[in-house]
């Protein structure tokens, strides 16, 4: 049974880089059977898909964030990560990692519990 | 792909039948999923590919539709169903979500 757990992040200063990791339990992050996603939800607002990685190295990013986002896999730690650069208060949100089978054409059926990130000086 | 979900909120009682609609800005075949979210929790997949019930989800939940118009129906609302529901398309990237429908007690 696949389970995902985001790292705790907390507070990030404006203009800095937000870094989160998602540890995969019950499966391998190296497996081509899954796509690994990041989604965020601003306070009281909509869910926003940030991007994903699949086939170990192939990434898709939301165009609204593409210039600031990097998603990658760390096989040695069985985790995948999100880096979002040049953050502003608008990046304050709950960040979720989620998985889907193979690629984005399958639903995100396993989610982490979410981690709250606040951007503030 | 823009997602328009309605209503944004509704008030209902236990036992009611409720329907939530989701309209997409272009045809997405059946690449439409429904999620339930409770406060402080991650979204939970209910329905995938428009009408397929996710394992472990009660049969009172059902989905239908194709093309650009989709519905989520709860046949007999239970106490544990008071939550916010989101549609989401996975026809193309970026994946997008509807604005949510909050189901509240009447």
C-alpha cells in the first residue's frame, strides 16, 4: 500500500527558495509505474496543480509556475522533491504530494497529509 | 482547461439526494475525477474517469457525463458526507481543478 509523507517546511522568507520533499513508503520512487505530483492549496482557495515527474526524469509543470519550479527524484532516499524559487506571500499554501499510476492520464489516488508553508519575513 | 463547478455551496439534510455539476471549457472525453476534502485533510479520490467508483468508496456516490458536462451525485447524504467536493480534469496538462462545492448541513 503506497503512502506518501511530505517534509515539514514552515516559514520561508520572501525571495528565497521553498524546498519540500515527499517520502514514498510501500513503493519505489524509481518505479516507472507511478507519476509523482505536487499540488498546493492557498488559504480558503482552489487546488492548484504545480507539476509532476514520471519515467524517472520526465517533468510537466504548470505554466503559471514553470519558470520557478523544479521537481526531481532522489532514489537513494526514495523521495521526490519540489523547489520553488523567488517566493512571495502568494506562495503561502498547504502543499500536497500525490501519486498516480503511470502518468497524468490516471487519477491522483494517493495523497500525503499536506504541509503548510508560510512566506513571510 | 477551465473548470466551472456549481453550485459553490449547498445546504442539505441527511438522506437528501444531491447533485454537483462540473463543466469544462473544452471536451475532455471522460478524463474527469471527483475528490472529497474535509477540513485539514488532503483530498480523497471518489470517482475517476467520470463514472468509476474508487475502491472503498460507498456506492451512494456516483458520477456521470462526458465531453464537457459532468455530474457527481450522492443518492442519500450521510453525516460523513458534509465536506467540499472538487472536480479535476486529467485530459491535459496543466491538470486543473474546479472551484469546489461545499456541502453544508441545512
